[in-house]
């Protein structure tokens, strides 16, 4: 059966967890934090010699503060540890939440599911492809689009089917990262690799069309992360659905209790495990980024939620909320800004400041973050949606409009 006609509810407690007729402020703040948090990781890619290609050569392994206990070394290690994999997992959970909201919205309107959602997923994949080719090789949108199609189908199935899918996806993913970690431990350490000279020259001095051609020529290698982490993506999408339906983001007493538990377990257990993996060296990088980081991401959800429960009118929340409301535009915009600032086609900061330490990279992150916050707030004073969100909305709703004189 191609479509499932939706009932008015989706399981126990669903009605209490769904004030979906209006925006949930916590979700906007979490999206904003996730966008700026992913930049905390991606900014090091833009600043590395060889940029996007350097990721496959181990350039993203976290620095060792024990080997370099200087202020700069410790600051970089802490900065990157707090971000690496955590905010990407947070963003993935929030995509699952968004899918649950769209499902519930269709249910209230009595529309079949998945209905038009595959078109939305296809458009997201197209946006990700354009972003990959023209801006940034390590795009997340393409992987999210494919995962969303599977999750959308699972939303029309029973809770038991979704629970089994979560366990299977999570188990396969843990088995995979366990095997990779064991393989890394069994492989003799060959020492740090030298960045590929051709890639270094390409991003430092090459032309824009040359960079596009490089991404296309190496597309399979540069698209390996969403393939490797597909089980994790499915798990986190479905986890986002469960958290939303449990009321984890609702401004209620039950929601607050869930956020407190997420904080306690996610940070109380995740941070020590993550720190141990980071200090264990490159052999535990995969375990830390794809195994422990998602747990810490749940702690971030709980912590940010608890802080908003305590300080709902804090100014920083409004700035993050504005970025969250324009999340797609902000995500693409921050990568576009970093490309123009770091690559030779723009200011070439990565080459000019190579070897000068980590402070300028962290400063770059702060500057781009402030620009996004200011730009999002100013844009939303005049427009309801971000620029890319507006394009997406117009394209996806064009066929729904009924022309005069037609039934």
C-alpha cells in the first residue's frame, strides 16, 4: 500500500506532546546551537592544509593536550572535543524531531502519509548535492534526505517496528565502529601523515572551478561519512521522534524531568567516556566521534533545555533561536563564508596563517557565528523564513495551490 491514512493521534501521550500548531522555542534554540556547533568542527577543515581532502588523511583527529600542554594546545583540544560529533548528532536528532512534527501536521489535516514527503526529501537531496558541489564536500543534507525517506516510511508503521529498527540500526552501527576501532588498535602507528601537496595547492592557490572538479572526481571518497554512519543516522532520527512524542521539548513539568535525566546521563556518563577516548589517541577517534558523541549530544539537549527552563529570556537564547529559525540558510551560509575567508579563491587565510596556532581558527568561528546571529535576526525582522527556507517553501507548495476555476 503506497500511502497510509493517518489517524488523529500517534500513540500514548502523543496529544500532550504536540503543541505543533506553533513553534517550540526550545527546538529553535537547539537548532541554532547545533548549527554553530557543527561549525566548531567544520572550521578546522577549512583552516587545514588540504582542507576537505585532509579529513581523509587524519587531519581531524583531536590534538593531544598531554603531548602539548601549552595554553594553545589545551584550548584547541577542549574546543574541538566539546564539538566533534556532538552537535552533528544533535542536528540529526532534531531532523528526526522535524519529521515527527511534519507527520503530526499531516495527521491533523487528515492527509495520507508519506504523501508529498518524498518530494521534500528529494528537494533536500538536491539542495545537499548543490551544496556539496559548489561549497563544501562534507555536506550532511544528502545523507539526511536518504535517511528521512526510510524514517518517513517507518513513521507509518507500528511502534514495535520502529523500536526494532532502532535496535537493529544501533547494533549494526556499534558493531561497525567496534570493528574499526579494533582494526585501528591492531594496526601499527605509522605516525602523522603529510598533507597531500596537490590538495594543499588546490585550496590555497587553485581556481574555483578546479575545486568543483576535484569534489566531483573524488565524490565517492568524500561522501563516505553518511554511508559509514547510516545506522547511526537512522537511530538518531528515530530517537528524535521518540523524544518529541515523549514530550522532551515541551514546556511542561514532565518535559523538564526528561531534560534533567538527559543531562545527568548524557553528560555524567558521556563526558568521562568521551574524554577517555580523546586522551586514548587516534585509535579511539572513530569510537569517540560516532559512538560516544551521540550520548553527549543528548546531554547537550538536556542541559540547554534546563538552562532555558531556568533563564527563558536570556539574550543568547534569542540569538540562537533566530539562527535556528533560519537553520538551512545559516548552515550553507557559514560554510560559504568560511570558504571565501579560508581558500585562495577568497582571502586565503588558511594559507596565510598556516602554522600560526589555533587562536585565529577559534576567532574565525566566533566571527562567523556573530555574523550569522546578526544576519538571522535582521532577516527575520522583515521575512518569516530564511532565504533558502523561502525557496524551499515556494517550490514545495507550488503544486498545492489551486488555480481559480479549477477544482
